[in-house]
C-alpha cells in the first residue's frame, strides 16, 4: 500500500504571502550574488586587477566610492575612478542595499516570530525593525546618490 502524500499541490494551496516571502528570499539572495559579480567584474575592468589588493577590491566591488578607492589604494590612473559616478553604478548600489536590507529584514522578522511568545512584544518589534530598515535604506540610498 502506498503512503498518502502529506503535501498539498500549489493549485490547492494557493499563492499566499508565505510563499511569496519564501520566493523573495531566494530570489533576493540570487540578486545580491549577481550585483556582487557585476561589481567585481566592473572593478577588474576599470583597472583594479593589478593595482589593488584583495581587501580593497572587495571594498570597490560592494561600495564603489571613488574617495575610498583614492584614500586606500595606490592607483595611478585616477581618471578611471569617475566612471563609478554614473547612473548605472548608483542604481546598482541602491538595488544592492535595498535587496540586502530586505533580505536581512525577513530573516530578522522570522527570528522574532519564532522565538518571542508575547504578541505585544512581537508586534512592537515587527514595526520597530521595519521602520529601522526603511530608515537605513533611505540613508544608504542618500549616501549612494550624493557622494
């Protein structure tokens, strides 16, 4: 005799918020890897392959700020650093910060839901963490766009 299946098909279960968040966490992790790869390739193309060490290359990959690169490296060709101040790199930095913060927010909210029993404390922490994340994203995007 065959064992009865314990899972429901997607058609019977429906597409609810939990499935959406499960999918979002997986896709946001893939998006962060993609943004990091694009930043790494961009840094290598723009002259970082021979003139910086690994730590500076990672700094350049995740937060391409020409002031940090100038202060922490011995780059000879300073004209290439203005390439980082384009609309493309500002959008990439903004998307990376947004996806990383939203990904972390979901993880933190999962911990709050799993380990706190008091519903009033859970509700307060949900809103507090959400507001803190939105403010953090706004500050990070402001820094990316005004540097």
